[in-house]
């Protein structure tokens, strides 16, 4: 089975965002949320790598971040970090949903 490299990259981006938020602004909340959601995304990518139908954790993690960071982006209109995370989470959602639709239509 192929590894979910996009999922692992997304997990690394989320974790790095939390670390950068802590280093630049001293935000412990950013650090905790970034590491928690990065870990959830990494576990989701690992589970999807083991079983391509097991995408629910990845789907939930990216959907949650898309909504939360999307709302932050709409309130601030600043691309960094909220806009970037909204874009990355949205792309992950498209990837996951597209993969789910392809698998359901195969006979």
C-alpha cells in the first residue's frame, strides 16, 4: 500500500505552524493546538496508508481546521497563518473526498 505522503506533509505543516506560532508570538495555545492537530493528521495519514478506506480521522481533522482557520481568516483577512492553513486544509479535504468518491464508484 502506498503511503499518504500528502497527509504526512499536511501533518508536518500543521505541527510546524504551531511551533512557529509559539516561537514568534509566545503562544502556548498555538503550540498545543498545532501539535495536537498535527499528531491527529499524522495518525490519520498513517491509518489511511494502512487502509485507504480509513480516512475518517484525516477528514475530521482537516475539516475542523478548515472551519476554524477559515473563520479566523475571515475575521482578520491575513493570509498568514489563517489563510495558509485554510487553503491547505481545503486542499486536503478535496483530496480526501475525491479519493472517497473514486473508491465508491469502482466496481
